[in-house]
C-alpha cells in the first residue's frame, strides 16, 4: 500500500514539474531583487555604555532612489537605568524613525524602504 502511494506521488511530481522547479523560480526572483539593492558595510556609532550598529542599503524603484537602514541598538550597561537611542533621518523627505534599547536583549531594527537619496543615522548613549 505504501509503495503504491509513494509511486503515485513521485509520478505526480514528475508530471507537474515537481517541487524543484517552483523552488528554483522563487530563489531566482528573490535573488534578482537582492542584486538590485546595494548595501554598505556595517558601521558603528559608539558611546559610553552603548553602541548603535547599522547598514544602509540603496536601490532604484520606478526611477526613484530608495533607502533602507537596518541594525542593532545595544545598551551595554544593562542596569544603569539609561537608554541608548538610534535615530534614522531620510533625506530629502525628513522622515524619522527612532529606536531605543534600555538593557536586556539588544533591539534590532529595520526601517523598510523609503523614497530618499540618503539616510543619516544618529546614536546617543548615556554619558
């Protein structure tokens, strides 16, 4: 019984193109999208007791420049009751995204894509 079921499933996969064709198509499309975006090296903004690390990515969509910033806000002095902040400003729109970490697990962030020519990242840590 099991052998007949396995044989039938194998035959249907061969007739429909199988799982491999679908997976390959999905990998190709996401791989193409990834090639369109160019990301900088990871950068860090250090302060006493904290650090903001980030990476800026750029792409063109419908002829417009777009930016995405992703990174980590890390309060390295967990029990000092002070937070570490990261602020991302997109130019020329002036849109701002803010993130903070007040100890414990690091805060990871991803701004998503914004129409912008540039993104500036600011970090502040307790003094």
